[in-house]
C-alpha cells in the first residue's frame, strides 16, 4: 500500500473553519498549512495562465533585457536567452507543482518529506528571505511610479532633498509606504483575493504592453537602431569570442529569475482542479509572455534613442518622460504590474514560510505582515543601483541556493517516493518524517554539499574574496544547474544508502 493510500487527509472543511485533527502536532499544523479539500480546488488553467501573465508583466522583467544587451547581446539573442531560461525553469515548476496539486499542500509542508519536520524550516526560510528582497524591490518600483505621478500632476512640487540615512526624499518615502500599504489589504484577505486581482489585471497588463510597443513605434517612426545593431561578440566586435560564457551567465540568471517560484509553486497549485490545469496554465503563461515582454523592453528602449536622444531602460523613468494623459496611464499600469507581481511571487511564499516556523502562533496573514516589514527594512533602492550586479550577483547568487532545494524536492518526491506521501505524518514529529529529531540527513547533507561548489565564485563576485581559480568562476556561471543536478545525485545516493542500511 502506498503512503498516500494508507491514510486520509488530515483536515476537512475550509481553511477558515477547520480544526486541528487529533494526533497532529500543534507546532506543525495550522489551518493555512493544512491540506485544502475538494471544495477549495477551483483554479483552472486560465487562472494559472493569468497568474503568470500578471507576474511576468513587471519592471524587473523589463530590466532583464537591459542586463543582457548591456553585456553585449543583440536584441534577438537577449529574447532567445530569456525564452530558453523560462522553458528550462518551467520543467521544475511543473514537477514541484505536482505535489501541491495532488496533495493540496503548500511548499513548506512538502519540504518536510525531504528535509524532516524540523529541517524543512531551513529551506522554507531561505526561500522566504529571497522573496522579502524581491518584495522590497517591487514595492520600491511601484512607489517610484506613484512618486512620478504626483510630480507629473504638480509640475515637480514633491521633489525634495534626500532625508538622512535613507537617502530618498520625503515624498519618495511616503509614496513607497503608500504602495506598501496597498499590499496589506490583500495580505489581510488571503490567496483568493490575490487570485481575483491577478485574473482581473492580466488582460489589462497585456494590453498595456502592446500599447507601449505601438506608442514607441509611432513616436519614433520605427523601433530604431538597436534592433539592427549586431551583437558585440561578432568577429571584430568589442567582445569577440565571449558569447558563450556571457550566454550561460545570462541563461543562469534567467533561470534564477523564477527559481524562487519554481520552489513555492505548490502554494498555488494546491488549489488546482487537476494536474492538467496547472501544467497547461503554466506552459501558456510563462515562457512566451516572458519573451514578449523582453522584446517590448528592447524595442521600446531602442525607440527612446530616437525619441529622447538616449537609451532609457527603466520604464518608470520612461513613463515620467511621456506627455499628457499618456504618462498617467503608463504609470498606473506600472503600479498595477508591481502590485500583482509582488503579491503572487513575493508575499505568498514567505507568508507560508514564516507560518511554518511557528504554526500555532504565526498564520498566513501574520507571515505576510512580517514579509512586508522586512521589505521596508532592507532599503530596496540600494539593490537596484547596477544592472550588471542585478544579474550576476542577485539573480545568479540566490539561484546557487535555490537550485539545490529544487533538485532535492524533485528527487525526494518523484524518484524516491514516487509521488506518494503519508500526509498526516507530515504534521507529526512521531511519524516517518520526524525521525532523527526531525532532521532528514540526506536532504540536509545534499543541500550543503550542492551549495559549496558555487560558494567561492559567489564570494568573489561580492568581493569578499580576491581572485579565485578559474574553475570556480566557471562553476558559478552555471550556479543553478550545478546545484540542481548535484543535489539530485547526492540525495539519491544517500537515500539508497539509508534504504540499504535499514533493509
């Protein structure tokens, strides 16, 4: 008999009304972490496609092209790199999402199978802290759009001197906090309110993207010189012979961009009507829209050279340069885009992750509030100072950590357990996932060992180490891939060793 077949789900009813079943531990269970029942599985493929379109349409997506073209790529090479990276990350996205759809469980609970009931807190918090960084970045960008709207309507009346310590002016600070406060409403009302917003916003954001493309084409009389410019890697070019190293760093960065969501996607797929809904929805909503928005970014930025006499990569700055009612529409679209991406990608994961630390004390809502406050504390405007650092340090750096977690999840769920889980035991320290004091050694060891090869390259990148051997630089270029596959191999080796030991 399989693990799933041997037991019933530990809870019934809605997450608002259900009570903890007898025999489950209070420090592992709360209504938000409990499996959803059939009545809550309402998301079809259109809901997942809308979720992704609404998340893809954001300022960080737009800025991806800046990093790639700035590194020397032609526009079409940048678009293809983004598309390939998202096709690759779609694979773990769908595989990890399978566990949520089948068992109705969020990401932190699924982690307990691979890492143990206590050990699971480490990867859950790691994922949550990365999301807090992204939350701060998107909140800053949305607040910047509000700041631009205020100054456009008042002819710059709100521009002031930077405040001490934080280095932004009073109106920027209040705009940031005002946009931050918008998130609190949706955090308070839970994931269903987030789904409602994403579904409503997705067609609007698609329309705004196409409208921006049309505006640039008409205003510039074409898309400009960037679309005809060759890459810098061609013979005689400034970076001749360096395409492949640059490509693989960029590809790893593109995978890293959504490596966060490839982990906590069960937080959403747990509400899927069936597996087909999450698979089709994600396949439709992720790779093509990402490539489309990258093309829009390159084409519009190319047109800005003709329109304004300079390349303007930041869409917030671009919107502020527009005239008449166009600027208000563009900036409102940016506010909505930042809000939809932030809520789905950067609130849900840490909210569940922090709840998992102390389920009896921290609900999903409280975890969301913690996320929001961390997003303020990190001074996110400091993270956005360099497009190069954005890809090579931020995206590639955290992909070195999240790639191994994804590999371990997939190895445990598909290869070791064949998708079968004893669901109630995930909420019991005395069950099969609580042995070893709640620390599952294969998962913990595989995570540490798979991260280590990327550590020297990362430390050199952030200038905490001097020069490191070329081999470590090469490994760091493939950080997500190295960690992902190494973690799978180590986990399965240790898993089979344990099985033989207890046979």
